[in-house]
C-alpha cells in the first residue's frame, strides 16, 4: 500500500477496509470521518448519478476530482459501513469516540452500522449549514449530522460543555473536495479527544481532518482511495507544515 509520512501523521492511498485490516489495534484516540454517503436520491438509479450532479447546485460547476465509492445501494452500504466501522473499533483505544458524518437519508443506516460494529451510540451532532441550497415550497435541507459512538465507557478530555449544534458556512473558495467540511467544524469536533491525540480518518478526501489535527497539535492516520485526492491532500498538508515552520 502506498504510504506518505508527515510531521504529524501518515497518509495511506488505497481501499480503506483493506488498509485498516493491516494496521495494529488499540492505536487511535478518535475516529473522525466523512465517508461517501451513497445517497442523493430516493432510488438506486438516482443515487448512481454522478456525484457532481447529485451534490451541486445547477450552474455552480466547479470541477473536482471524481468521488469514488458513492454508488452503493442501501443493503451494501450498511454491510460495507459495518465492516470498516468494525475495523475502526479494533484500532481504537478503550474510551475512544467515533464521529461519522451523514446526511438525513443515510442517518438510519449509519446509526445501525455503527452499533453493529461494536460502538455504543451516544447521540447525534448537528452541522447547521446557513448557505445550503433552498428547496422551493418545502423545508430547507440545511443540516448534516455527525453520529457519535464510543468504545466501551467514554472518557472526558475537556472541561467544556460541547454544543450539540455547530453553525458553519462552507466557503466555496476553500473547498478542494465536492463534499468538503469546514476545517473550523472539524477542529471543534476534535475537542472530544485528548490533547496530542491520534485521529483516524479512513476517508481523508482533500485532507480536512489532517489540517484540523495539524492546527490543534494532534496526529492523524488518513486513508484515501482516490489517487487524485490523496495527492491533493498530501500537497495541502505539506504546504501547511511548511507554513508553520516559517
């Protein structure tokens, strides 16, 4: 498997499930990831449309590298998610949290999968997106969700009372991935882990989790299937490391 080393972590390029199976257990303090949702439609044919058409407004066609692994039907999605979440459970230390992004369509499937993998379900965090696209005559889809699970009994690492709702707009100028999340949001979510924690992201995409770890003094283990996104994430991380040294 292709591997790149950085000052604060490691990036593997390849299939998440295959790579996770090769890593030693009990090594990470937090799993934080944004897997392909395989949603964006109410039936299989709609979900299998090009993600650029599913997840972008008409007329806003900034070109991103292709998203891989976003074409699963509901049954295969639950089975697949249960498998990689089970490997994440094995890699996590006792007391570690698992935070997994989801949209409303896959929320029931992922809450089932995270529990099937062995995690104790602790709740759901809301990401409110004030600049989400409108839905004429219906309710605005201006939220995504983060499912929170814990391995064994949760350990407290902060004296803060963390909120259950985070409001952050996604600045299109800062997006390097079609479904990127704001770095500030991920930094806030990292507060559930200890200082200096090792954070696992099996679907690193454009490197947002790695960037948030770099900015908060944490280490990351990232996996990305796409060679294009792995290269993009690596360049982004190296540039940020150089900026910190200067």
